[in-house]
């Protein structure tokens, strides 16, 4: 079965590799300039396609002239996984058999572009993988396969994405084999009334409000560990926070105050107690353990994060 694969993020790579022998062409979102030098940084799918010598088409949108080349292909099946653009009707009609999407949530819960982050933000105890038939409406197609995955206490967006991506790569070949033998299955229709949404994450959402509870702050840090990364300000300088855990103990100061340290990190007061911050990066400095940072920052105890 000839497959046209669409993907753009690190989540996309294991599913792509699992069906590479059937995938003669890959489509990805065109890289955008990054940093002060406006350097084009290849996305993970582009890097993987190069490694596997797969022909690659990069597009900004389906209105691009380059995207019109897709009309020349004759795929039997389209597979998408974390592509980042909604496929228009004319593209969904290209494959002879149909189009399926790999989505990292238990649809109809967390439709949208950021299901992993929102599951962590909301303190979900489980998430999962859903394979669905693609329709014009976002993440609303019939479900052809679904299974749940527990979210562990130490999971963050990176570890959870990797876990789900690897599992998707194990599931996908078998589902495609079934479609090749028996044709596209009808699937189970989603109940739109039960749908929830996972809106795109913005930079502004990453600023830590220390007047929130410790568990809310820790969830925020875990959800945004890869991007945009939770941040606060220390002496008016941006401080990124990559890892933290809820500290069980008395609240010893007003919210945002750094009131102690140990070999694991620094203690910051929250509305209901405190968080143990374990890994940080001060602007224009390297990412380090918070305990090392505390030892090198004079007069840190008593300062207030804002």
C-alpha cells in the first residue's frame, strides 16, 4: 500500500519509521527562521527523511504552489501524525482508500494541536492514542483504534510525547495491514457533545504565577518543559524553570519567595505551600541544576520571584 505521510514534530518520527517501507513521499511544514540570526532550523521529520533518503515536500500552507504538487501523487492512503496544518477537502480526496490521523489523546477529549500539554496542565491520570479517519472538521472523524496510557507522576511533555509516539509506531503498521486486507473500516463515530479542546499553547501561558497552588505550578512546568518553557523573573532577569515538584511542608513565606535550598534544589513559596524547583536557566546562561545555581547566586535566599 502506497502511503503519503504528513508530519512535522518529533512525535511524528517513530510512526514514520514504522511504515517507511510503504512511504515513498513525506510532507512536512516548512521551517521558520529562528533566533537573532534568522537561521532555518530543520524540523525532526525533515531530519529523519534525510537520514532515510525519503523524498520530501515542504509547505507553508495548502495554498502554496508547492502544495499543488500533491495532486500529482497517487497515494492509496494518507497518514498524518502531528503535522500542524489541517488537510483541505481536495487533499483528503487524493488517496484511493482514505486518510487516517494519529492523535495523542482519547478522542473526543482534547481535540486540537496541544493535547499532551493540556492533559498535563489539567492533571489527567491517563491519556492515550487514537487512530481516526480524517474528515474536514478537526479531529472529529470516526475512531478506528484507541487505547489509553497512564500518566505517571514524573511524566512531562517530553517523556509523555515519546511514550505515546513509540506506542503509536507499534500500533500503526497493524492497523494499516488490516486496512490493506479488509479495506477502510467504518470505525466508531465520536460524540461531539463529549468533545473538549486543546488550544494552541502561547508564550504568555508559560509565565509562572506563584500565587497559584504548588500542584498547578508544577503541572505548568511539566507541560511546557519543551516549549515555551515555564519562566519567572529573578532580580528582573528572566529565569526559565525546567523541573519542579510539590514540596510537602509548611508555607514559610509569601508567594514567590525563595526561602530555602537543599541538594535537590530551591524552595519557593506558593499560595498553599511550596514547590521544590530542581532545574533552571538564567537568561544568557546555561541550564543547570537549581542546587548548583543556588550555590553560585549570592543572597538568593529571601529573594522574590515575580
